[in-house]
C-alpha cells in the first residue's frame, strides 16, 4: 500500500475501496448505536416499514457509516457541528436527540450551553431561545430518569 493509499484509508473511515455496502452499513450501525444509544436505534428499527426502510438504510450507511466513521473530527466536534446545524435549521426534535447524543459523545452540559450561546450569535437569538428550551427539557428528562 502506498503512502497515499494509506492516508486515503485512514481518512475515509468505513468507506474504503474494497468495502461492501454491508460493511459500511455495519460500521454505521456500530457508530449509530454508540452515539444515539441502543434504545433509540432499536425503536427506529422497530418502527420502520416498507415506506421508511430505505430511508433507515440510507441514513445508517451514508450519515453514520460514511460520515460519522471518518477520523478527521472527534465525535465531540461532530456533535458540536450537528447541534449548530440543527439550531440553524430549527429541527427541534432532532436537536433533542442530538443533545442526548452529544452527552453520549462526551460533551458536558456546560459545553452544550456554550455551543448554544454561540448559535445565538450566528443562527439567531430566537433559534437559540428554542434550542435552550429543548436542551433544558432533555436535561430535565435525563435527571428525572436517574435513580436518586
């Protein structure tokens, strides 16, 4: 293997020249479960039907297998970027899911707060207001589910 081929293999995560669609799917499913948790992924898979099956396959292969397996950014950085994009586009249900994922990826509540403060400047104060409410609700749900 040449130096260039080695760098491409390292840079591209699960998407390798010899990788099958199943290899990429399997790698994506591992990361998806690590980031979102088994409960969420099991629920998504249990709810899929003939209408949503192709979509679930696509996001596992492309988003999770193609992007989240790449080594170029840490999972914390990927979470920060994802949170920002979701705030920018007002995707509040997805934001709630990715606030949980950010915690799974090692971001602290204070780091999430800082990311949301940053979005107030670059995405808009009203968007950040909704984001803070969403994150606050997620934190309250987590706190309520933890044993005392």
